[in-house]
């Protein structure tokens, strides 16, 4: 909800901004009776923002030339100038972009001082507003609200812009059949406003003539006060509220107020109607100006004109409330973004997991297919043992000579295919001679037949190892067979002649080319 209140000498007009449409002005008029005003203000929503428009006849506009100052120097002068209006409820100072040089050659700037004095009506209303804690944040002067509305809205419709808009002219508004309002614009700034009340019921021709007379008095005042140079061109802009009197009034202005010495190219002469802004027939003529201003405040409100301690307090509360809502909205947006990101990550990870699972299934199928198609000599356990064996070899720190010793031993094994080694142990001797190691070979001698044949194969392998002149103290630790007749007979006298694989182990000392450096275990399978 939003409300707009017009405070006038005759009473108060309360307008519900949200309920107002182009076809309907939701308004209620009150007199200055305190009980009725109290009842209306008590019914308003305290949280609903309220725009207050002051339209009192005792509101004053004062213009003064002051030395041109820097922005940081202006507050002190404003405070001193405002102190002259200590009996006013509202005071506003506005620096205009109008400059001149005085007789001494000093640059001066024009400043506007507008004031709304204390009165029983205004003070009573402000007291009730504070009592009910109404959200009163925007206080406008009716004259300067009309100025903002005309310069931002109506001037475009009348095609007044640029240099033409900066020429002096008098804007005359018809508020009712007998009540008019005049605003003087110089350099596209409001310099003066006045009310015009015509007495009695008059014909249109008589109203136009009397309005021309009042405008002539306004023009004479401008010349006398030197607001414009004497006999300078002053244009006329007239807006009626019914669309019937614009032509006759503008004709009277042109016939009676335009001098033959004036340059027509510098003259602004425009006539129009407020009815063109809102052609609704249900809207009363005297409400059209209020409708135009409310629509302006609803769509593009200007900066508040007046302010006091209470309006500043309401403004700060509104800013904190807005900051709180913005923070809450930011938290919601961040939370939504985080949830969205989590959802995207979950989707991506789920998709990856599904693809990995599909690959695993594909690999398992490929493995089964390969196992079924290829008959391997070794199963998975043998391969696993081989891999573990080489992993253990990685932990052995060795120099280049180990590879050479293994190469020599490999040549010997290649000449004796019936010998199969299962273990080679390298043990560094704990003696002063650090270049010798104790080597233990364990394995099987394979083949069938007599005892002597098996023993000959083992002895032949032993002699082949002995050929290396770096080897000494070569001896069996465990022979393939005991050299007694009992075991020989058990081998030779078997019923079935099956291939034999008899274990044996032998040991010898080896003088290596370079010292070996082993890990703590000092053993490598």
C-alpha cells in the first residue's frame, strides 16, 4: 500500500496510490477536524509509505544571490540562511545553476529558500503522524512538484525542450472553473507561483478576459522585480482541465499580452488540456491535476523536497529495512546457487559413476571372454605371485654387479635345463672382507630314471657353477638324494617310472665385482 496526502488550506485529500488507476482516483477529502483526521490516519497501514504534498497559501519562496562557493563550503551558509526561518516547520535550500557577476566583479550564485511556516493545521497533522508512527518519508511542495512534473512529463508532450524550454514563460493551470494557478519559469527553473481565484459565476468569455488581466499583472511584476529585462519576450503556456477553454484563453493571451515589438521566434505560446493525459469521462475536472501528480509520484517520484527530524528517522528505518530485504534476497540467491551447483555436481558425479560401472562391467565381460578363448599356462595366482616377487625386488638396493652375477648364473642354468631354481639368497658376510657374499641356491633336479642319473645332473650343475674362479667353498647343503643304497633302491625299484623333481640346495662364497648394498631384510627371493 502507498498513500499520497495533499494538505491544503481547505482540507486534506487522501489518495490510495495503489488503488488509483487511469479510470479511477481512489481519494477521500477531509476538513481540518481533528477527530475525523485521527480516524483516517489510524486506519492507515503504519508500514505503508506516505507522500505528503504541502499546498498552503502561506508557503514562501525566497531567492537570493550569494557568493559562489565550493560544495564543502555551502552547508555552513545554508545553516545560516535557514536560521532566518526558525518559525517554519519545513525549510529547503536549493542551489540553482544560475550565476552572475555583481558590480564589484565577484561571481555570485542564485539560491532558493522555500519555507512552510508553522500553523495549527500543519502542526496538528504532524503530531498525529508521529503519534501513529506513519511511514512519512517524502514531503513535497506543491509548486515544486508541479515544476518537476511539467519539466519531466508535460514539456515533452508540448514539444518544449532545449533552448526553447529555457526561455521565460508563464504556466497557467486551471484547477476548477474559477480557480487557477500560475507558475513562472525562467531558465527552466520555477521562480514564482501564485493562486488566482475568480469571483462569481462568469461566462467563458468573461473568465478569459479576467484571466488575461491577472496574467498581465503577473507580467508587470516580473518586469518591476527585474526577473526578466523590461519588455522582454515572456511566453504563455495554458493547460485547462476540460479541453474547452484552451483556444479562447490562448487567443486572449496572444491578442492582449504579446507586444508588436517582440520576436516571435523567441516566444513560447502553447495551449493544451489535462484531459489529454487522462480522457476518462468519469474523472472530475478538478481532480485531473491531482491524478496527473499521483501518477507522476507512482511511476517516477522525484527527490523529496522538505525534510525534518521525523522524516529523516523514517528514511533511515526504510533504508535499514530495504538493506535487510536485500541481504535476505542475496542469501536466498546464494543458497539457490549453491543448491543448483550441488545438483549439477551430483548429476555429473552420478553420470561418471554410471559410466565407470559400465566400463567395469565391460572389462569383466572382456576378461571372461579372453579367459574362455585363451588357455593360459599360468593362472591368476601365479601371475600375482610373480608380481609380488618383483615388487619385493624393488626394495632391494643393489649396484650394477648384481645384474652381472645373475646374468652369469642364467647362462649356467641355460646349459642345464633339468635344474629349476626356486630361491636365490644373497647374504652379506659380516667379516672384514666386505666384498664377499654368501649365495644359497635352492631348487629341483628334474628327470626320471636311476639315482645315478639324477645325482649326475645335480653334480654337473654344481661343477658348472664352480667354473667361475671367483667362487669358493661350494658345497651341498641338501643333496637331491642321500648317497646310501636304501634311498637309491626306493627310487630305482618303483613300480611306475614317473618323472622325478627332487629338491636340493647348495651354497658358496662369491667375490663380487662391486660391493652390494641391500635393505634391512638382506634377502631377495
